[in-house]
C-alpha cells in the first residue's frame, strides 16, 4: 500500500522479476471523492467554526463545575435533593423503557410468526412485512409527537407507548428472521406425531427460537433506555425532562450530577442485561465434574 | 393390542416428564414483578385511547393533511442535516477506528491501556445522543457545529464497539506472519489487522451514517441545527401540518439513504 522505504534490490540475473504493484487508481479516486465530499459539506454546513477554538477551554471550565457538583457532600441540602431527583427520574426512564419493551415483545411475537415465510401464507407475509417496514421507517420521536402525546398527554405513558410501538417494528422483523432460520426437523417430527399447526408452533418452533428472541428483547431494552431519555426532552417523562431543564438553566453542578446518574445506571443495566443475554444464549455453565454424572 | 401385551414391554412406557426448573419460575416471576412495578410507576392505563381520543384526533387530522407548500422551504435545512451527518460520520468513524484498535486485546497488548479504553468507550456509549446534543449546545451555542460535535461522540461509541468486536474475532494467521517479520505493533495493526476488518468497518460506517440522519433530527430539536431545528420551530408554533410535511419528507429521505447504503453494504461484505 505505502511506497517502499528502501529502493528494491536489483533483481539477480535469472531470478524472477518482482511483480508490479497492483493498480491504485480506484483507491486514489475514492480518496479524491471523499475529499471533495468533505469540502462540499464543510462549505454547505455553515457551522460557526471559530467557536471550535473556544470549545476546549469552555469544556474544561464547565467540566470543572460539573465535577465540583459531584464532589459536594451528597447528603447535604440541596445536593441530596439533586441526587434523589435524578435517580428517581432515571428509574422512571427505566420503567418507560421496560414497559415499552414488554409491549413490543408481546405484540411482536405473534406478528413474527405472521411475517415468517415458512409459517404463514404468502399474502399474509407480504402484508405483515409491509406494516413492520412502515413502523420501522417512522422514528419513535415522530410517533410520540404525532400520536401519543396528543392522545395521552405529556407524561411517561405517552413515551412508553411510543417506544412500545417502535419496538414492534424491529422485534417483529428479527423474530420472523429467527423463525425462518429454524431447522425443519423438529417441525416434521411433531407433525408426524399428529400435532396440529398451533401445536407445531408451540412445541417445535417456539423452543428453537426462544433463546434468540429473548436476547433480542433484552437488546431492545438496552436501546429503549436511551430512547426514553430522548423522548423525555419532548415532555414524555423520565430523566430527559430533567436534563433539558437543567441545561436550560445552565446549572452545571446539577448537569454533572444528572449526567453521572444516567451514565452509571445505564452502564449497570447494560452489564446485567448483557450477562442475562449471554446466559440465555449459551445456557447454564456446566462444571466439568458434574457433567459426567 | 391387549393390556397384558403392553405390560410386558415395560421398556416402552412413557418417559417421565422432566421436572420444571426452579430457575425458569424465578425468572418469570422476576419479569412479572418488574413489569408490575414499572407499569405502576408510569401509571399505565389505556383508557385515554377511547376517552381522550377526540383531543388527539384534532392534531392527528392535521398530521394527515401535510402542508406541501412548506416543503420548498425545508430543502436548505435538509442539506444542512445531510452535511452534518457526512462530516460527523467521517470524523467519528476515523477516531472510532483508532479507539477500536486500542480497545481490542488483539492489537493492544498493554492490559492497562486496553482496560482504560474499554471503560472510556462504555462511558462514551452510555450517554444518549441527545445528552451530547444538549452538552454541545451549551458549550458552542446553537447551530450545526453543536450537532456535528454531538454526532461525532455518538459515532465514536458505536463504531468502536462494533469494530473492536470484529477485531477480537479476526483470523490469527496474518498477525503471526506480521509478528514473524518483526513488525511493530503499529505496523501489525496497519498491515495485518486493518485489511482484514476493512469491509466490515466500512459497512459499520455506512450503518452509522444511516443512524446519523435519524439522530440529527433529535439533535436538531435540542439546538443542533438542520431539519430538527425546523421541526422544533414548527412544533412550537403548533403548525402540525408543516411538521407533518417535514416528517413525510424525512421518512422518504431516510428510506432512500437506507436503500443506497444497504446496497453498498451488501457489496462490501
């Protein structure tokens, strides 16, 4: 790829000549293209680039204020209130994300079967898939402001429902793909023992896809935690509303506390959810001594 | 078949049902308890769906009648959003590649550096895109610069996680070959690791670009410029039919970019 640092040794007589370097034309053209694209974008974006120079100093300054807020005694007023407020609202965000995920899981499971081409008739599959595509194309934010907030009013419920409907789209698609990838053996076995369609789905398909599908649910839960923070900024409850509030007042000490709560809780929940996912996918770790017995 | 005949063949009796596992019950119970706690916490109630539907219907009606005349005025903000996404993707993905080399055991032998990068990345990832939007809005003021900076941080987290996992799973042969020629760890990363992960990495970059288009809307709402700013202005003025026009256009743009990027990604991998 890069130019040789040393001149290539002269080929000895009789030795095979060095192969010529492969053409770099496409590579160079791509690089040029990307360069032009960047320049065009930088011109079009009209950003106030001069602010970039002040940013590091300002960030240090604000960062210092945030750390100051964190270092205050968390049991003295008003800091104890700041901490409990942030933790309480973060828990509400978790509740929103959980309910959203439960709604998504409950609805997406049967929909996944309807969208699987090896289960449902062709017509049903096409219609269901289109519905799922439409849901996935609409951002949750739009679902929230266009449908849920007007009907359910400002509050966590609107957020949970928007996230729930949004989750149906992705979970339904993932579930249907898992069902389509299932080996046909167990299904044939249950049918040959006289099982009806529903029994086949229950005893042959479901056990095969369940670990994977549960892992999808947990993964979606992790995504939904972040989504619920976004919706909070529009007034759909949770820690997002607090975040927007403290940022509006430039209350840097409180911003520091709130951001810390968000980061710590998210990391903890991600770790737990990741551990459960791993356990669901790869099963109980069997100690070697016990496995023989 | 008579009764004595079956009795003789004792070996074909039905196998005993496996005992239900305690762990499964505990897990189901835990899920139920959390669901009830969460539902109670957010006052879960579907009654507004029929009692307050009229209140929402008025707004939904406006959404169903998009104001197409407004579309002309959104072209500028849309170009701004695309530019923000392109710049943020390029910068974020470049830094993300460097971070992912640091956050994989394959390329980083030093355990302290490896651990530190992992922790740094998980902190970067745990803040939602909107958090960065608010943060940079406060630091550099309203406008597209705040949006670009916010998306860069958002991208570093995603790219570094996906790419470092790809690096972890890389084929060891070329690495050993590079080691055998006496390559330094930087040369090893450049000539043995990067060529192997390049198709996956580029595919992640395109995926991140898709995400950026969506995310720049949200970031625009909190002051990061682009189409999101237009949405929040029209929303604040209760011009729902204008919001609806933007949203429809946005869905089309997102859909087209997804199609384009997916076809490129399919060729890459």
